[in-house]
């Protein structure tokens, strides 16, 4: 496993646990410079992670529950077997006003009156 991936996994874990502390403490925990912490946080934000610093708890956190997953998706992803899909959720983000909306889909229901 690469050092960069391990570092990102540790960053993600500490953010999810809301246990980063201040940027200076976060850098000490990870044995990196404070400047590198700021670059990592900005990179996470650039790829869509909802990372914020909460001064009340004194830690970075995600605005919504979730975690960072690093994965390769093949070009022919449409060949994925969807026969076992039972339901799911979708996140619609309206970037103009930063409103997040969640929609829940129940694909097992035969209820068509709301369609």
C-alpha cells in the first residue's frame, strides 16, 4: 500500500471521528507539516469532500456523514449487474445556493400511485 493512500485513509478516519484537533495538532498527529494539512484539506474540498473546520469542537469534520473511497471505475461500467439492487439514495447538490437534497428511492415497492 502506498504511503499517500495510507495518509489519505488516516486523514479521512480522523475527520470522520472529528478527532483532528487544530491544523497544527492534526499535522503533529500525522507527522507532516501544517502547510501539507492545508493542501490535503483543499484537495479533499476540490474533489467534492464536504470538509469544514468546526471551531466549537476544534476539529475538521464532514458536513454530511460519509467517507472517502479511492477506487478505479472501468470505462465499461454499464455492464454492472443491477439485478440485485433493492433500493438506494441519490444526492442532488444545487451548487448555486449550496443546498443539499436527499431523495430516497424504494425500488422494491409496487406503489405506483406516487409516480
